[in-house]
C-alpha cells in the first residue's frame, strides 16, 4: 500500500486555508488533489479527512502549550490515520498520514511553511482567505515529492 | 458540571436494594383500583429520606442515609435473553437488572384465608429458591416481611383488624405491616377535580415505563420543533440504573447485562402528553403518608436488623476462614486443584473460567463486600473487595477479578478518603480484563459507564471520553453510537471544552445511530455537530452533514428541515464533483417538490373555509437557491420595441433599413458616452426650447438603460404600452447544467385611479393571481439552459398597460435538473421534475458616504431601477434610416432617406436633432414637402462661365431643427426626409450620434419631452488628400523685358491645389480607386476663382498619384476689407467645372451645407465661434486663429475651396459611382518676394492636411528635419528666372542675374548588367540676364538633401502662369510600369520628394570637375559640358548644382574674395532624366515634354 498524506493549513478561525491530498501513483509519481481534483478517489471519505483534521485541532491547541517546538509530531490518531501538526504564528499545519515518517513530515512542514510565508507576503493575498494559487499547489507537491515520497 | 455529590447519588442509585415481592391476587386487586400494581404503587416511595442506624461488625454505629430500593415481583424478574437482545436493538431498554433479592410477602385483608395465603406463599418462595437458580438470592435465609393490605373503601375494617392481630401474633410485630389504602371512594365524576389537589407521584415512573416501548413507534409521533435538542440530554447527568449487576459476578448475570441502559436517551416529551391514565385515584394524601410509613417501617424494623445480622454473620464467617486457611489455603488450592474453583468454559469468551461455589471463601468475601457496599459502609467494602481482588488474581479468575477490581475502585470513590487515593488503574485493569481477557465487551461497557462517571466527578472528562471511545466496537452500532455520544458529551465538558472533538464524535455517533436505524438520534447528533462546522469553510464536511441531515429529515418526513439542509448545500461554492452535485440537486428538487405538494395540501385544507370574496390566490413562491443572480448586473431598458433591444441595434434587414434605437443591451455603460448624451440633451432642452435657466440645476438627463452605473435615485418613467426589458445576469455555480423553464418576472402593479383620488390603490401582482392580463403583459421564456459554471444574461420584457406604479420584485422559473428536462429528441418531457420558485431581484445602489452616519455604517442608496412609474401614453417617434452607409470614403457624400414615424399616441412637434458631429450630416433645410428622391447627390446646373451665385452663409449649431410638414407629426403618420452623410476627414471608425428631441403637442402630465438616441457607426477610408496654397501674381499690364509684369496684383492670386490619392495606401487589398475631379468651387465673401485658360479637363487622380491644379483667384470686391465681425455674411460661390457639360450647384444643399459645417469655414472665419462641440479639432481652430493673426491684412484671403470628385467603386460586384467633396481653406496669400517666410506660411496651411495624411497612411515617413517642407508651391521657383531685377531688394536682384538650364536626353536605355556605370553628358547652358559681364561659379559638389517619399508613381500637372499669358504645360508625366520584382529596389531609391515641388531626386554623381568658374559677358550665353554618372535605373533630377554669380570686377582679386561676393542664383527648373535598363520595363515619359527653358526662349 502506498502512503497517503493529506495536508491542511488551518487559519485562526479554524477555517481551512489550503487542503491537498497527496498520494503516489503506481508509476511512483506523486499526485496531489486539492479540493476539486482527484475526484474519484475515495470520494466518500474525503470529508472524513476534514473531520479528522478539524477535530484534532483541539489536541493541537492543547499540546502546543506543552512544548517549545513548533513541530508537534504525532498528536492524535483516528483509525488508521495519524495526525501530525506544525504550529505557526499564522496558521496550523496538519498532516494526516497512515505511516510514521517523522523526519520527512518535519522537513515537509518546514518547506510548506516557507511557501506559506511567501504567500502571506503576496500583496494580492488577503490573509485568512483560502489560498487558490496553482503555483503554491505545485510547490507543495514538489515539497511532498521531496520529503514524503522518497 | 457534575458534582461529586451527584456522582455519589448516581452510583448509589445504581446499586439499590432489590426486594422481591410476592403478592396475592386479591392484594393486587386492591392496588389495581388505582391503575397501579403493588410494585408500582410503592415505587415513588422507594427512596425515603431517612437515616438508618446499624452496628457494623466491630460494633460501631454506622449511619445509612437515604437508602434506595427496587421492589420487583418475584416471578417476572427476568426477560429472556433473546428478547432482551431484541429490545436492545429496538430501543434503548431500561429493564431493571436483577440482583440478589430479599423477600416481601403481601396479602390483602380481603383474602378469605389470609393466614393460609401467607403460609402458602412462604412455602412457595422457599420451594422456588431451592429449585430455581433464578432469581438469585443474596442469602440462603431470606427475610420474610408480611404485609396486610386493607381497602378502606370496600373492605371490612373489623375483619382486617382481626387479621392484623393474628398476623402480628404469628410473625412478630417487626416482620409485619398493616397497610390501609383506598380511603377514598372511587368516583368517575369527580375524577378530574380530585386530580388537581392530590399529587400524582406515579406518573413520572409510569412514564418511564411507557418508554419501554420501541422508540421507533414513538418517533413517528414526534412533531418537528417539539423535539428536544439533544444538548439538553447531554446536560442531564446520565443515570446508571443498569449498573447494579456488577454486584454479582455470576455468569448468569450476562443475560441481564444485555439490557444495557441508556435511559438518558429518552426523549423528553415522548408520550408525556399521551392520554394519561390517572394513577392513585383512590388514594388521599393520608394514604400517601401511610405508604411512606410502611416503607419506613419495613426498612427500619425489618430490613436493617436483618441486614445487620447478616453482615455480622458473614464477617465472622469470612474472618474465621481467613484465620483458618489464610493464604495457605489459597496456595494449596492452587496446587491440589481442589474441588472449589472448577474450570468451566465461558460460552462467550471461550476462556477457561474459574467458577466458585456460592459458599466458597472468596464468594463469601465478595458477598460481604457487596453487603457492606449496599449498606454504605464503603470502608469495609473496599477492604474486602481489595482482598478479594488479590485472591481472584492469584486464582486467575479473571472475570471475578475484574468485578472486584471495579467495585474496589467504586468503593474507594464512594469512600472519598484522603488517605486512599482513587485507584484509576483498578478500573482500567477491570475494563481491560473484561475486554481482552474475558471478551465481554458488555461488561467492559458497564464498567466504563461507572468509571467515566467517576472520572467526570473528578474532572477527568477527557479521560472519560477516551474511556468511552475505547469500548466502542465495529459490531454494535447502537451501543457504539451511545458511547460515542457520551464521549462527545465528555469532550464538551472538558476544560477547556473540546468543541471540535465533541462535534466530530457527534458525527461519528450520528453515523452509527443511522446505521442502527435510529434516525431521530442520528439527526439530532448531526444537527448538533453542524453548529460547530457551520461557516468554517470545511465544505466537504459541511456538505456531508447537510446532506445527511437532509436525508434523515426527509425519511422522517420533516420536509421543511430537509429542505433547509439541502438548500444549504448550495449556499457556498460547491466543491463536490459533478455526480455528487447532480445527486444533491436531484435530492433537493425531489424534496422540494414533495414539500410543495405538502404545503399545497395544507393550503387546500385551509381554503376549505368558504371565502367566496377572495380572489383565487396562489401561495407565495418558494425561494430557490440556484442559480446565483448577480444582482447589480441587472439592467432595465425602456424601449419601444422588444426585439431590437435584445439584438444588435444597427441590425439590417433586406431593405437596408436601420431603425434608430441605439440604446441596446449589447452596449456596456460608457461614462463618456453618457456624458455626451447628457450634454446634448441639455443643449437641446435649454438651447432650443427656451426653458427657464433656473431649472438647469434640476435638469436630469433622461436615461433609457438603467444599470448600476446610472443614477437610479428616481423612478424611471415607463410609458403605457411600451416595453421594459429587464436583463438579469445569472450564474450557475455547479459543474452540471441547470435547466430553467417558464422564466418570467414577478411584478406588482399599483394602479392609481384618477376618478376617485381617495380610492385605495389597487395592487395586483402576478405572483398570487392569474388575472392580470389587462394590467401588465410579461414575457415567458420557455426554456433557458445554463451550462456548467456558466454566467449568462437573460432578457425578459414586460409591458405595462395601465397607469400606476410597477415594481419588478423577483424572477420566477422552474428549476430542474437538466437531464430531466429534455428527452432524447430535445423536446420537453411532460412530467419533468422541476420546482417552481423565485429569486428576489434586489439591486442596491451606490455605497453612500456623505453624512457621518453613512460613513460609519454601510449605507446604500436606494435603487429604483426596478420600481417604475407607469405614465400615460405619449407620442413615440420611430426613426429609420434607409440605405445608411456603413462605410464611406473621406469626404464621400451619401444620401440617406430618413423615415420618421409617430407610433405612440398623440401628435408630436418641435423635433430637433442634436449631435456631437453636426458637420457630418445635413437635413435638407427647406421644403421637405416637395423633395423627391434623386439618384445623384448634387443638383446640376447649366454651365455659365464666370458665373457666381450669392448665398448666405449658414450657421450651424449642434442642435438642428428638423422640418416637419405642418410642423407636426400626428400619431400613426410617417414622413420621409432626405439626409446627407459625409465621411469625415479623418479615416477610421466614425460614430455619429443622433439625439432626436421632440415634444408632445398636447401637454403630457409627466413627460415634457422625449428623447430618441441613435448612434451610427461608419467606417471611413481615406480618399484624397488636398492641400492648397495661394500666391500673388504680377499685374499683367506692365511687362519688363522678360515679358513678366513686376507689379504684384493684390487682387489676384494663383491658387494651387495639390491633390493626392491616398486610397490605396490605406487599404492594400481593396481595388484601386481613381478619382475624377468634377469641379472646383470656391466659397468666399469676396473672392471668386477662374480657370487659367485653356485648362485641362477630365483630370483623374489614379492610385498613388498626385495631381497639382492651379487656378486664378480674383477679388471681386477690391478694396473692401472683410468685416470679420459680421455675422450675417453674404458669400459668393464660383465654380470651375472640370467636366465639359456639367456644373454642379455648390450653393445649395448638400454641398454648401457641408462646407459651412466643415472646419474649413471656421478656419476662414476665425471670429465665428464654432458651436461648442466636443469633437471639434482644437488644433485646427488654433491654427486658423494664429494664422490670421500673424499675417498682415494685406495678404489675407478668405477663400474656401470645395473640390467635388467622383469615383467608381465596386462593392460586392456592383459597380456604382460615388461622389464626395473636400474642403480646403486658403487664408493667406504667399507674397512672391518673401522667400524666407515661405516655409512658415506653408506650415500654417499645410500642417493640418499633413497631419491627416499621416493618420491616414500611417506609413508616411516624417519629413526629415532640415529637409524642405513638402508641398512647396512651385510657382515662385519657376517664375524666378523670368523675373527681372526690379523694385525688389538688392538681394533679390542679385539672385536673378543668371538663368541656367540643363540639356540632356530625357530618357536613356542602359543595360546595367553589362556595364555598371552609365555616364551621360549633360550640357549646362547659362544665360546672363544682365547688361554687364558676370563672374559665375558653378558648384556641383553640394549634395542635396534627399527626402524619400513613397510614391512609386508621380504624375504632375503643372499649370504655369507667366504674366498675363497662361500656358498649360504638362510638365512631366512619369509612369513607372516595371515589374514589381525589379522595381522594388528602384522604388526605394527612386522616390524623391515629389511634394517638394517636383523634387524627384535620386542620387547620381557628377563626374569630372565639380566646380567651374567662368566669365559671362553681358547677355551672353555659354554652354558647359558636364558628365553625370548613374548606377541604377531610376528617374533623376539633374538639377543638383548651384550657380553663383557676381558682377565682374576687372581688377584681379583674390578668388576667395570673389566667392564671398557671389550670390547664389535662383535654381533652374528641375530637369529629369529617366534611365531604363531595357525597353520593356521602362519608365516612360509622356510624349510631350516641354522644357521651360525652351518656352522662355521662345518668348524671348
């Protein structure tokens, strides 16, 4: 079974700023489906990812006070999904994954956070609104390729 | 939050004393009178508040507070396990669990042989205890307590008393009770009255009983809205009535444990209002007291002494055994196996189980602990549970171990001792053992319930939630859902509350509820969770919740909630894939349809109430969520016809008729255009109709097309019978197509009847009635398809038929899933699923920001574009243009027939046309009545030589009155008028705007005037570029020796016209056009033009050619100086016809009209202010002004030239002749002698046409700086040699000392392939014009500036005038007819500056000496042989030399000095040579080439 990841960037008001499902195809290529694409795959469970991420925010909010690091590692689990989180000033980054990959996720978080900060600096981006930039998505996909599927 | 106290209570009530009651039939009968069984009768009194005192085994007094009982019938304590399972799955059962019981025996006093009955029942009980394992009794020796029930109302008191005496005697007073009830006679009649006074403590319990019925049946009774929110349920501390079974660890308890409780899930209000039976109707308050006393007696006298005794006995037994065996026993037991703990196989877990005999030491210990627990002696209980736990653990009796571990933890909690901290791990190990070792998830669940209750009491809500989640399993949906719901509840209790976790687990619980068929519970879970997920943008999750809610609500027939849920699926941007959206939509439509049917039925039911007066009304339409209406894009167009407003305004049909209704929906709002319309309207309203100036401030331009950009603060005025078109922009946000059917507008018409002013306004709307035909007519669009994610506009017309107010409030349509709406053949299926609904139209005005209030709040202006005033019928002008041209050449004139038609009601008058471009069209100003359509544009007049016509100069403004027959146009009539259109001077697309203004003849209450706007688009192509200049002539009467007059005649001038064909330059692909110059006319106050006789006729300007025409102009009124301020100027028209037989009337329409409208006239008359028209070329005006200022009056000339031309054009294979006219102003005469000023004057005249030319061609190169300005008039140059040194200045005199010319072959054939260089001898002939010898110096070295102009052909007509005699000379006609390939290079090199007075120069080189110095005797002539070398085929101007001359000085002077004295002579005429390579592709010179030198010679 190939690894599956689901990344969500959650804003201050518990609203998703960015979501992407990441999985590797048979050919080893990493594909990502954000929101509208990747429609056929696990369609009936797509909302489950949102549920899990949203509910794990409680744990994130609890755990983040117990540590100095931004990366919270695995904080929660639901069925086969593990939840890792990164807490930043602007948003909370949450990854659902079905296999342990602590370092990979940490690096992935680091890169995505950097990308996210660049988005924040974009004068055409309103903070707190969903990120709908294809370039950002592509870069996240590249980061996933680099850190999560190797 | 749950306090410790309440957790205590919960646990206490979870472990009640279980009392088994045996009741004789007659005793039962007594109770039945109250609709109650004996057990039920006692139930409200089973929690007495009393403090019992017992002595514990160590003889210390122990207080038992508020004991808790459960009395059950002896026989029916057990529900078979299969049945229990069913109940479990059916609903949440709350069947009480059994425990080991203590007995009670009841007999009625009415029993004939009461004593015998007692005895029998005791025996029966003993019998059963021995035979059956059920029920399980706590002790082998049961407590028997005898109750004698007496019915006070019916029974025999004395007999009862006697019985009581004997009973007391038989069993002792402490074991008996005499219970008297039913003191009140049962009376049906005062049933109701009594029930008010006597409290009914039973109903609450009996209600619990009712809920034992399967919940599903009660669900259907639930009314929406009355359903209690589950949050209330959650707040209620769950009672754990189930938990008692943990007291026992016997395997048989499994059965009863199946009845897992969750009685907290009963819905409040269920069956509460069901017709309730009255309980205790025969009981008075004193009866209640008696019952209370009975319980008290039973406990204090019967139960407590008994239990105290049993406790003591057990304690002694256990201690004795402990002393005897101690640990030794347990060790040996292990080794020898022994007979006591026997291994048996648990049927459920398959695990070898250790079974103990009932009287084994371990079981006794356990029993002792249980008893101590029941008696609230938790210290003792904990001690024994604890030691039992150890023993069971050693025995590996896991089930028993888990039980005591659990109870030890509970006892410890109840003990609440500071010394002994709560052993959480006991609980955990108990649950773990149940789950993993014993595989008894139900036990684990029960244990979890206890554990979580304690955890919650200790504030460990999070752990409690986790504990709940741990015992969920895949297999048991209902149980898991309950547990998950509890977990969610715990998350909510946590500090800080974990709302998101709570919501998620509610979703999970809801999911499991729905899997187990508990739709109501599922629904409430989802609804509760939705509160958290709402508006957080977790769209997939939200959609899932909404969809589930919708489905469940639908199944539960709660259609309005289902609808709401489905509707919210479309409230945000739907990210679901198409098939999911399709599903959503289908469900939504389906539910909606059913909902509407339901509502309709309801309404039908209501309308059964007879109300004949009420008109047939329809229910207000529901509001649909799809598609999205982009509110502020709504536009409203007031129009006279419904078709053209939608399609393109200038739509042409077969007859080439264009209807004037340029305001269409296809146009976007253009603020500049709106402004120009407004200024035109203002101009016509205040300029022509002499309205009060003070009302200027209130002037509002009339708007036809209302959009968000227009001022919508006033209600638009729509005329009865005319159309209102509403355009609505709608957007489909989904990935599937939407089908809208029967789209129409919803309006509200408020009619104001004039007859009775006090009468009510009659309001009628098509939303609720169908009888509106005579009020408003509105369009219905049958079908409208919106593809996925499409944004489209929909246009609907509406036509008010009565005066009043019209409010367009909404759009209604039938929304359906596209796939339903069309069958295979594309036809609409009859039964397509669709829902009729509406959406409101609420455009908002601009955000206001004027007052403080507006600035601090978000305030929008009222927007009235959909609130119209319907006003009385008014005249309506329709204008159509017949044969309106779509493309014109610059200056082309076309005649258009305008048909004006009044289609409204009532006559109209005062028709005006206002335009920003009044110079581009002309209505015939006079006599429209006798106008007939002509083929030609110009009217012809017989040729009369030198004839001039007088006419008045016409003044134009941008408001033009349109002449109407009888100055009015009655309703239904039409009139045809001619209209001439001229192509503007600037090529490109020309918009001509027409604003027709007219007034109703009879005063209209609301409309003072009406407006019709039209814009015509004409694309203009360049045709001719004409420049003109004028210069003085010499008077002809005095001639010098050269035959040239030397007096300048100020009343005469030579006018030269430079006509250039620009047509091909612009439109490469189109056919070439030749222009025939028909006539040149002059318009001037004093000047007239004459031809220079004999003159060349039939002048044709072929493509890319340039033609020069010269005329003579004469001041007919010499000495008269123009009064510039004179407004009413009489002007003279003179014509020179260049066609033999035709003279065109230039003094009448349209020729003169366009002249006076053109910029030309204003250039001539700078003091006449052109009407303030925006389009007026500011530069032109400026130039005209400065020109007149700079020049002295002496050289002023006011001569306007009109050049009328004709051309054959082929359009779509049809050849037709077009005519046009150009206007050129001539304002100054260039003085002959003022050579230095020449370029400047030229610039004044030429700048404007030059600019035009550049715009037109775009490819024209800018003249290089320093080069000669193009278009230099040639005349002075040619006159120069023949002009004698006369009165002019010395310089001028000295410049004309030598005349020279060049002689050479006019054309040479040379093969450049053979020989690269062609050297041609040229003879320079120099003539001394003086009577003295001259020194001359010829310089060949100076290179002339080359100006490349892209003419490949240049044909020049030169009309040369020398003195009074006129020679018409065709000077040079060069035709270039070589093939393209070869000529391409030539083209680039050959082309000299044709505009610079024949300056066709190309580079050649003089060879040999480049300078000569000669002496020329008086009147002598010498020849010099020069050599010119050429290297390409071309046309060359050989006049590339300068001749300097000075009077001869004999004394030998320094050469340099002589040179400095020399003066450059006027150059000779250009002299062209044509070099051809072969005969075929050759430049041809026309046969007649005259050399000016020859002519002058001849003259001489």
